[in-house]
């Protein structure tokens, strides 16, 4: 299930969402011009390595790691979700609050990954933890918004069709898949617990970060 569009008008022009996308794409283009050895060294130097962080080293990489990606599909998937869902969360938070919300969700995602493997030597990279926070916020604030998604036609999995579904279904399904992968995927190399932690952070924090006139209490 791949989201391609949501039926949710913007409240603000998404300057910050676009800026984050440009930063991520720009850094990845820079990575592409590195030799393989320098490419790996770049990920190692700026990715968040739990074993170093637990010893108080390179704490800044918790932030820098949010703007690195390990491959083209990794980047494109993250930026797609950010583009579709980020503008509306930026709209209800405002630009500055959205920056803080994004970074705090990214921090929560890292620590969710960290507590599951504090002595890991594998660099954690990617914006998906912070973007997971945006997805959690969107599920809370716009649960009934229709999201157009691409679905494979079973059993002809090479054929795809588009359908429109409520956001709570699309993002709820995504969240359940992250939990299942976190519990059963083993050493896949994907920080699934970061996705889970980021999503939960977004659900819990969005009402604190949105502007007063948009706040909804339940």
C-alpha cells in the first residue's frame, strides 16, 4: 500500500517541509559523488551509533543522522511520506513549532531504537523516525481524510490500482506493519522500533505543538 495523494487542503505554504526535503535530497546527491569508501565513512561519521552514544561520544549524530539515507529507495520512500503528510501537520503547528515537533519525534525515534540495542555498532540513518511522528500526528488530527493509495491486484501482484481510503486505515495499517516487523524481522538492518517510537511520539505530542486555534480535545 503506497500513498500517493491526500485530499487535505493546506493551511500554510509548507516552507519547512520543502526545506527538509531539499536538505535530505541535497545531502544524498552529495553522497552519490563520494567513492564507496568515503560514502561508508560519511554514514559512519554522521550516522547515530548507539555504542558510541552510550559512552557519551558523538551525541550530535542523533540529529545529523536524520538527514542521511542509505540508498535511493530509502530516500524516495521517506520523502514521499513527508511530502504527502508533512504539509498539513506544518499547517496546524506553524513553521517554528513544526521544526521542533519534527526534531523531537526524531529524537524519540532514535531512543526507541537505542534502548533495543544500546551497544550496536551499526549507524542508524534516515528521516523515517521523525517522519513517523508526522504520520502519528496525522492519524490523530485527520483520521477521516481520504488518502489515495496504490494497491497490488491479488493474485496479479505486478498489476496495481488506486483506491481512496481513510487516513486512519492507511496509517493504522502502516503502524501495525512496523510493529510486526519490529517484533519478527530479526536482524534486517531496518530500525523498525524507531518507526514505532516516532509514531507514538507524534500521537502523544501533536496537541501540544499545534496552534491554539487548531487544537481539538477529546
